[in-house]
């Protein structure tokens, strides 16, 4: 685990709500919908991103949004059928896990997020108890399918860093 300054980036993909979670408490069906979307497939090919995937959790005090797609550092000219969400340059707590694949994104949300936060707790990282109360209420998960490295990043606001 390390705390680093993450550069501003943009999540490109599709957004889903908690009501889109399936009976296994995952976004598997939503992810499959994105993976099968011709606009997403074409975007990956046109931007040489076939081996990248990302998930973004945007928290509010009482809910959250789930994004699935890829992260870019330069906005493409066209986003046919896809949406974008800008993430600021910010300090983040990064945790890297080796030997991961797309099945990580199919795991139940009520397991993956608490497991990640537990790892940060063990490293004495402080953050808002309710992530939706943070000025930067984001958890970003980036998977490199070539290296099989999963990078999970919790965005930290100034009050998290001063504790």
C-alpha cells in the first residue's frame, strides 16, 4: 500500500445504480452488457485500450453509483454511446494486487469494497467512515489485463490526510 498523488483522469464507460445489482450482489449482468456493447468494443480498439478495464464507485451519503469501463488521461474526440466522469488530481491510497483478471469485477460488491477498506485499515490509512461525506468520494479499480495487476485507489480528501 502506498499513498501517492494520482493525476487527473477520466472514466469512460457506463454508469449503474444499486438497483442494477443482481441476486449475487454483483454487477455481472451490467458488466456483460458493457463488454458486449459495440460502442465500447470500438472505443477500446480505436484507443488501444483492449487490455485495460476499470470500475469506479462514486459514493453519496446514502447511496452510490457504479461505473464500468476504462480510464483515460486524454479525452477522445468522440464518445459514441458512452459516458464520461472526470476524476481530479488527488492523493490516493493505492493497493496493488497481482494475478487478477476480469472475474474481480464479478465478485459481490458487499465483499470487494469492505475487503479493500480492511486492507487500508490494517495499513492505518484514515478515511471518512461514510465515504459519501468525503470531498472526493471515489474508489477506482484499474485492471491491466497484460500484467494482471489490479490497482485499487481510495481518493483521500484534506481531512483524511490531516488525521
